[in-house]
C-alpha cells in the first residue's frame, strides 16, 4: 500500500471517506474544465431517518415547528417503510457553502452520482440563475431560519402553542398566494432582522392604527369618499397585505406572518425553475461522469450502476401508463439540455431553421446563457425543439367541461410544433397555475370588511378547499371577508362571506 | 483543496419528534377515538406495542386557494400513440390509469384514512390520559423495568473485550483446514511429481520449470490464507432481561348477565388492563385467569370473556367459589402473588350477597394481595354493595371498591395499591 489508490481500481462498492474525497476531487477538476462556477460546498453524511427529517422540513437544516411538518414526516415514513418509495438520493441546500446530503446506505457509485448532481450541478445553478441571484441570499438563509425558529419558539412560550399554531395554519393556507411574483425582496440577515424586528413591530402597529383613526373628521373630507378604494391598487400578495394592514394583529403575529412569507418567497425560485434546475443537475452528472469514464478513470461496473440509476431518474412514462403522473421534470429537463448541446454541436437543417442563432455555436456559452437567464416557462418557450417534441411524442389536449369529449388540439407535427411549445410553456407558468386572487377593497368607513376578488380565466372556478382558506383569511383580518368572482366580461358575483371566529383578546 | 465532509450520522435522529408530538397533540380527539377502538380490539395483556392509527384525511388536510376541475384546461402529455389533431376522445384520457390517482393525492382530498403508527409510549400516554392517572403513576407504569445482563451464547459482532478466544480459534482452525486442505494436498502431489521428474531430467527442463512455477504460485496462495480472519471472531453475547423475578396471578371476575352491555364491558376491560399494567411492572411472570358468571361461573379464555353474552339472573358467589377453588388447586404455593379484580353492575340475588361476604372474608382475602371491586352503574347501591362495604371496613388494606360511571373513576380503586407499592 502507501500508493494512492488508482481511480479505476476502486473495486469495492462500499464507500469510504477517502474514496468520497477522491471522487469529489476528480469530479471537481472536470467540472472546472467545463467552466462550471459553483459556491464552495460541504458534503454531509446522514442516515435514512435523518433524510426523512430533512424531507419534513423542506431540506432545511433548521426550521420552525408545526404539526403539518409532523404530518409530512409521518407520510414519508409510512411510504418509505411500506417500500412504496425510495428516498431521494440527495437533498441540496441553496446556501453558501452549499450543503449536499449523502445517505449512508448508498453505494460509492451513487455517492459519486450525488456529488456530481448536487454539489456541482444544482450548486452551479443556484449560483448562476438570475432568479436565485435576485431573490435569494445564499449566505444568509440559514441564519434567517435560526432567527425564525427561535422567534416562533419564543412566541409559543409567551402566547401558547395553540395561538401560534392557529396563526401559522392561517399563514400556510395563504402561502401559495403570499409571494411577490415580480419585485425583489431585500436580502435577509440574522443580525439585521433581530435589530430591525422590534423597531418594525412598533412602527407597523402605529401605521395600521392610523388607518382606523377615530378622530372626528372635518365635514369637508366627508364628501368625495365614494370612489376611493383601499388598497388603491389591488394587491395579489395576500400575506404581505395582511402583514402590513390587518388591523387587529399583535406585533408578534405580524412578525410570524412575515416569517412565513419570507420563507415562502425564498423557495419561490425553486418552484419556478424545477425543470431547468433538475435537468441541469442531471445533464451535468451525466456529462461529468461520462467524461471521467472517457478518461479511463471509472470502471465499467461503476458506469453500469450509474447508468441504471440515471435512466430510472430520467424515465418518462407515456400518458397511458399506470406509472404516469404528469411530465417528469427530470426527464424533460435533462433532454432539453442534452438537445440544446446537440443543436450547438451537430445541428441539422431543421435546427438551423428553428434556432439560427445558436445552431453551431459554442455549447458551453449557449448553455450558460440559457441557465443564467431563464425560468421554466421561458426556457421551454425558447428552446424546446421540434425533434424533442417528436421524441417525447407530445400532444395537447383541450378539456372543456361544457363539451362531452376531450379534443386533441395539437400533436408533434409541422402544424403543431409552435402551438405545442407555447402550451407546454404555459403549463409551467406558475401565475396561471394558482388562481388569480386579489385584495380588492377594504370598507374603511363601514364595517371594515375585506373583499377578495377572483378573476376567472377560461371559466376555471375555485375548489371547495378555497372556502376553508377563506376562513383562515377572515381569522387573520379579524373582520368579515368576502370572496367575489369577476368573469372576463366584467360581471361580478359574490361567492361567499366569512366572519372571523371570536378572537381571544389579551 | 479537498472538500469538507461532515459525518452527521451521530447527530440527533429525531429532529421531527417535536413536529410529530405537535401532530398528535393537534389531533388528540381523533387519535383518542382510534385508541379506544384499539383497546376494544386488544387483549388486556397486549399493552406493550404501539398502534396503527387512522385519521380521516379530510380532517388533516391543509386548505389553500386552488382551482377546481371546472372550466377549460389544456394539458400537454407525452407518449402520443394514436391521436391526430382534431380527434375527439372520451374522458378520461387513458381510461383511468395513473392520472386519476395522481390528481386525487395532489388535491389531498382522497377519502382514505391517513394512517400512521403510535409508539408504545404515545399509546400508553393516551390510555392513561383517559383514566386520569396521576403523573407519578404514569411515569412509573410506563417505565421499562430495571434490567439484568445475562449471557446468551455467541455473536459475530461486539467489542474487543468480549472476544471469546476459544470459539474464535476453533472457527479459525476450521476455516484454515477448509480453505487450505485441497490446495495443500495438490501441493504435495506437485512436489512428489517434481522430485520424480528431477531424477530423470535436468534442472532447466521446461516441464520442471512449469512445475516449479505452479508450486510457487500455490505456495503464494496458501500464504495469503490468514491465520485469523475478522470472519472468525466470536464474542460473548449478553442480553438484558427484566429484573423483577417473582410471579403473580390475576383473577378477572365479571358478571356477564344480560344487564352488562357492551359499554359496561369496555369499562371493565380498562379496569382489568390497568391492574394488569401495574402487575406487569411489578412481576416478571403473570398469569391471568378469566372467570365469568351469571347464575353459574366458568373459567374461559379472554376472547369469550369479553365477547360472549348470556342472559338470566346473577349469583355472584358462584364466581367467588370458583376463584377460591382455582386458588387452592393451582396457586397455593407461596411463590404466587394473587390479585383479584371484579366487575359487575351490582345486581345479585339478595340471598346470595351475604354468602359473598363470607367467601371473601374467610377464603379469598386472606390469600390475596389485593382485591378490587367496581360496580358499573348509575342506579342506587344494592345489597351486594352494602355487604361489600362491611368487608371493606374489616379489610381496608387489601380490599377496595368503587362505583363507576366514567373511565376516570377507575383509578381511585387502585389508589391504595399504587400507594403501597410506590412508597
């Protein structure tokens, strides 16, 4: 012994710390040759149980406590124990340094796959993509989560678990409508948060109270009040509106609303770039490990094991398969990036016609540009090629509940490519996946009731659970809440009205 | 620059335990109901396991503002195998298949129960909660007893101090014989062959060289067989067994006449369970005898005890007589600690009640550690109760009785018993 073990001769499939270090070194070298720009990273070895813990808290190392996370944990545990699902091989945290979890029961080949996938693939995406750059502060998120957990624990002690739980329930119910879709939020930092939190609480309370000033009004001001709505512009971020304007919330309650909103916002880019991000990571683990293999550094056995996992991950069952549950983001993403590289390296006539700018260009530059500047919706609209549509055999189905049958609108042929591409892109538009609900008005001078308006699109209504969510909104607002529906022709009708349950006063 | 690798496996495993207890706390109502069902199903000795609990999914859903399935929707699917633009097809697209299921779980409105497993501690916690046990008692009961370590053969894993040399060496010798044997005899053959050959031919003959090479290779292989392999190691195994070492017998006496309905039986079952739990803590080995009676008493198994139903009058003394006889027959030796628990709704033939008092005072109470009686009724006390009251006055240390309307009334029956043991 004494010699450095040769890479290819690593026979055992059991991993050791030295072997992982060695693989990481080699993968990192190849990644740098390809020009991947990553945060520093750290690998953490964990058990299956710890992986399930991590699942329950969206992969974050610290998180506040809530019964719903317990529910998710039990769900995961049940399905895992019954063998209905394997655990994800990896969880990677968008922080600096980027943390990637390796599960102890994986083989060495799997660990290498995870390192390439998470520590280099996802990591470079977090660092390069404009949404993550703009919306998230990788260096501060863990600090903020610690602040959030401590703050909420403190509130539980002071105000009781029930009270806090009720509030978080309500915030979670509005979670999907609690993000800014267009503005950038200021970066988060632990120290600043703590410093500012008290200040903010006092200031906000003063602001809110001002809205409900009960000083006698002068006769002059009384007249033209009819047309003023509050808010002047409809507000689509329900949690933001509640945080700033709900009249009866105590300062600590406002802070918790803010915490839930901030954390939601932090994860929003992940939801917007799932296909791109997973695809990018798959593309890179595939490219990096194949490069190492071509250099003769990986054994055949290693490659077989790796390829078997890889093909499982990027498998897309057809629509009529019992395993079909929508488009597999890993499959679509991986193939999009592979195809993009092909268009750069080996374009055919069709590619030159569809993608004149990038056909034949340098693939690394093109891919980096695409990675940095798009989200799922625009990425697909820009780069989905006819060939890929043919490979996936995509087709678009129109489901109109006023008709007795479904209608096939477009398939993977010359007439259908553009329509298909536009429809698939629309499918990844988060803005149209969630219902378009806006805070429309508050009756400042009357009963303080709040009106929420649903703008319908293509006659799509609201699911039954929405009314339960409306109860939560009423709880937060503290006064009556109305839900209206406005159809495209401007017709408005009242869907429901909720009065808050009696609030316990302190 | 090498990467930083952190081994977190030794860190706490139960980061989610708080969230888990929050979940249980939140759905205590539903879980309690499920636990009550489970108790009705379980044997009274079966309290050391967790329980699978089902809660209706609807109760634990987390609502959000979502689209319904109405209106116009357009979806892109993969795997077109037969459609052309303009085709009209029936709903659903794939004749059921995966899509329907996927949707149901996504919306979280499936009708299936959400099923999970309560641990033993969580289960007992809820069971005790219902019985309104004082905290001290809860802790005492839930605690697993002290253990004693005893030897239990040999294992393949262990710490170096526990290595058993004799076993290890024996295994190593066996392995060496098994692996080396055939090759060693082959080596001998080759050497003999070589000697013969050397007598006939010169040293550098190709055949001689070949044999020498083969011999060298075999020697090298034999040299690699280790004297002791990790595989040979044997360790002394020790297991832990619970410390308390005495034994007890518990008599469950229950009136199964027509007036004891299912609800009363369930109440009685909790009463027996609690006594069993107590005994389980204190004694290593417990036997349970079930005696049911109406006008006549018989000894039955647990299933029949709780689930069959008789009609007719009630003669309580028949059960006490049977208990006395069984004690004399099987449990007379001093190694048995005897406990009695009787449940009834208070009905008895008036002539019979004095007999019961006689039997208890003369034959049973002198033999038992403790006898507890519960009367599950909300009516006026009848003659049996009155007779038993005099028994209690004479034997306050070993006899307890209580009239019971709810499960929380059960504990006081055992108060003396627990107090005595805990001091």
